[in-house]
C-alpha cells in the first residue's frame, strides 16, 4: 500500500511540474507576438554568440517558415500565427527572393518547382567554408594544379571568371577573381526543376553567403551576387 501511495504521489508531482512548466513558458515567458504586432512586419535576427550582426528581415522573405506553417495548419488544423520580435542564439538564417527583382516570393501565385527563386543563407561559419574568406583560396589553388587547367569564360562578361570542367554527369566549378566567389553547377538542369543546380559561395563582410539557383542563371551569377549584397545591406541594422 505504501509503495502504491508513493508511486501515485510521484506521478502527480511529475504531472504538476510538467504542467507548471508549460503554463509558465506559454503564458509568462512567451515573447512571441501576432504578426500584425511586429514593427514594419519584420523580425530582428541576431547572429553569433557575440551578437555583432543584426538584420531586420521582413517576414515575407521567410518563405520556408511561412510555407511550413501553412502546411502544418492544413495537416493538423492548428494555426501558428506568432513570431518572436527578436531571434537570437543562432549562427545562420535563410531568406528567399525572386530573381531579378529580389522581392519576396509571392505565395499566392507560387508555382511548383524552383523557377526564379533564390535560396540565400548567411551564416557565422564554425567550419572552414570553400572560400575560407580569402582571395587565392585553397580550393582555387587545388583546381589550378589540375593538368587540364582552367578556361576563361567569355559568356560571363568578365575575364576574371575561370571554369574547371568536371567529368560527364558531374559538375563544373567556376571561380571569380581566383576565389573571391566560387560557384558549382551541375552540367545538366534537373528535369523537374525542383532542386537547385547551382550553388554559389561568397562573403558578406565577415559572414559566409550561400546562394542556390537554377543553371539557366549561371552566366548571371555576378549580377546575382551584387543583388544579394544589396539585399543584406538593406536588412542590416547598426
């Protein structure tokens, strides 16, 4: 009898702790607000442990977050309409924009496939990125030693773009100014157009930039780079 009484007491105590924790987190410590309460319909994203980097990002650029919430609501019937005013303790975040206008994706007219969407990530890298933040990057120097050498690509409108061809079915590598920008593109565009066929690596100040897009835009990657730089400059806060 005493053992059963202790078990019941223990279970009730655990239930009390869990319930109390949930109530405190939900109603007292919850710092989320409804979207209409966000200043300028934007959230502040703070990157890095030292919180040196602050970006004011309009909610509509958070395409993946909004899409997942809509999907979750359809599946569960539960609507999640709240956002934090400030997101911190992270080392990266993603935004999505359409090329070339760099506007948020219009989800009301969104079509299947990647189309002209750009997937953009900015991060504080803990690991060594392909460029290592340097000109004459190790990655470029490694390809430069390849017996096949590199080919200067005239269609890019710059003599500073060098291409290193991959094997058939593989991807080609492109370097701008010997490694300031690195781009890898599949030789063939995916038939369904869902997966990105080009990945571009560069830097925004001392943060690492990563951009995905379809192969059809690869000759415009320098323009894309400039537009992405301008976009994050417009987000950045002092």
